[in-house]
C-alpha cells in the first residue's frame, strides 16, 4: 500500500469520528446552532422592544434623570476593579 493511500485512509477515518449522522462536522454544526440561537435571541429582543415601546407615555419618573439610573462613582470603581483583576501579573 502506498504512503498516499495510508494517509488518505487515516484522514478519512479521523473525519468520520468528528461528524454527526448527517455527515456535517461537529464544529460546523455547533457553529450553525450557535448562530441560529443568536438570531432567535436578538430577534426576540428586538420584537419585544418594538411591541412594547409605545405602551407607556411618560415612563417611570425616576428614569427621567440619568443620575438616578447611573451611579457614576460606583460604576467607575466597579469597572476599575474588574479591569485590574483581569490583568496578568
């Protein structure tokens, strides 16, 4: 048996072990499942926003002023701690 035939049969055996019953590789199937679920998630979020955006005419009173929603000093400290904890030593 030639080296090319042995190499080809070894490659085919390796590819057979990494394929689903449909013949698609596991990596490709996982990527398509991820992309599909990502599209469904963002489709649901966008459609929910479009359906509910005009339900309230005024909105909550406390949300009119951004300082009630965003605590800048706390957010700054939290971001700094997160960044410092992720840097390699």
